[in-house]
C-alpha cells in the first residue's frame, strides 16, 4: 500500500506518491483543469493513479489560515475530501499545509529554477512536502496510516 499526497488548488492538483515503505514522497504530476468546479477529468486521473500505484490512503493538504482558523479555501478542501472518499472508498486525511507552497517556491528558487518552470511544478512540490510531512509524522509517532475502508 502506498499513500497519495495532494495539493488541491483552484485550478490545479499537485500529486505525490509515497514509496512502498512509506518513507519518502515523490512528485508525480500536476493535474490542471479549466475551471474550479470542473472536476470530472481530475477525478478520473486520480482514479487512474490510485489504481496504478495501489494507493490505500490519501493525504490532502488542508490550508488553514495562519491564525489556525478555517477559511474559504480550507472549506473547499473539505468538500473535495468528501468527494474523494465517496468516489474512491479510501480514507482521506486532512493535513495542515500552512506555508508548504511558500516552502516549495523557496526550494525551487534556491535550485535556480526559472519562473516559468516554477509555476508549472510548484503544486507538485507542495504535494511532496505535504506527503513527506505526513510520512515523517507516521514514522516518528509509530502510528499506522488509516487503511482503506472495507465494504
């Protein structure tokens, strides 16, 4: 079983997948859509990736405000989490993602990546950071990841 990490944005979804040992996160892609509520193709692509990588848990970035409140973007992430759970039957863990996009931008700048290229991959890197933070938490807490729901 692997874990999928997602950075859900208004028109993109960054995707990362763990290794089989649940130690490291690798970026896979950025799924783009024309408009925020156009999710059919996004969900179909996520279904394909879940099957391909034998995903058992999804970790979705939860963009809380800096003062720990839940704003509009976090509410949209909660709705997306519910949609993912209903469609896939997999547990979705909401993971605090404050500053991950900032960290992703900083890492790409430090790596001397050009602005045009950064804008194409920043969501994928943010998904990697979200997933890696969750994997590190699991490792240090000795907690087991939530398992897929049995029907």
